[in-house]
C-alpha cells in the first residue's frame, strides 16, 4: 500500500517504517498520524513480524510537529491534536513486538517523543535531540513531559524541557536517552543486527517481557514483581516456548519456537 508520508515494509520478520516528508524534515501532521495508525493496524495483524524499526528520510528523524498545521488551531483543536498524537505513540509503545528507533538526524519535539515511545533507541553520531517547545511558548503535547523524566531522569529532563536546548548524540547517550551511538553509515546495519538478535529469542518471552517492563514502570515494585512471577510461570506451560527453550539448551540445539505457543 502506498502512503504519502511514509515508506513502509512490514513483510518478513523485521519491519521498517520510514517517515518520508524530507521537505518538512518529516514533521508530524494529522495526515502522518492517520497513516501511522493505518500501518499499526496492519502491524498488529502480522503474526510473522517480530521487530519493527522506525527511522526518517533525509537529514532528520523527525524534526517535531508540523508548526504550519498547528499555528491556527483553537484551544480545543490543539488539545485534540495532542490527544491524537498521544494515542498514536501509545499504540507504538503498546505493540506486542519490540520497536527500535534508528535516529538518523534531528529528533526534536514530537520526533523525540515518538522515539521515546520506542523500546530501543540507536542514534547516529550526527543526531541532535531536544524538546524545544518552550522556544515557541508551548509545552510538549505528545508525551515528552512524561516519558523524558522516566527515561533520562528528573534533573536531565527538566534542563532539556525548560531550556529547550538541543543535545548531541553523545550527551543523549550519557543521560540514557539512547542506548548506543554509531557513525551514520553504521546506523541501519547496527539496528538490523539488534533486530536480528531479537528474532532468534523466544517470541512469547520477548512479547511478555516488553509488556511486563512497561506495565511494571507504572506501578509499585511489589506489584511489578507479582506481575513478573505470574508471567514467568506462564512460560512453563505444557508444550510451551519456555519448555522448548530449556529442552533445546539441554540438548545443545537451536530451539524451534514456531512449534510451540
């Protein structure tokens, strides 16, 4: 299916979504959110898909929300736009499969917010990141004020949010905003290497682990531990992937995940 703002390849076990509005530095607008939700509908139905990668075309990952579209919105329209963006990014975070952000360039405002909705963030050494909304007299609308402190810590996040300053990839690595920084030409090979590793792991374990981590972050340690134990036990069912994985280990062979639930 052809899209105006995206390039999509979700066949096979590793999918790729490329934001493709290079003339606008891939800025997020309503049309792009519409298309992302259409793609996410398909992703949720693709049983073979194990990992999803998101990146940007040109010199930007995503340089923010589309200011030209936002400028004339009323208060009610702006709130609705923010809520639509939040729902879309929540869908990315809630996918049963891991999502990797390949941050190839500018990831600002809504772009950084989308990257933070992904599970793993790998950055090009030339990437720049920030939440510059205060420069426009605004605050983040797609989750930046909430996800950034949970990822990078309160002090780091307040500095970024209140100054609106951009940081480079190495600083993003230092504060834990990205997991790894590589040279531009190595970005997609490294992201694909990580995706391929994940495809060899137990599919149900990967899915349950992602869910358990995200849900546990929103609750107490005691409740999170209870959730972990429940799902740990679930993987020991008769003819389960957990039993297959342990049996394969003891038999010194590769597990056959597809034959077990």
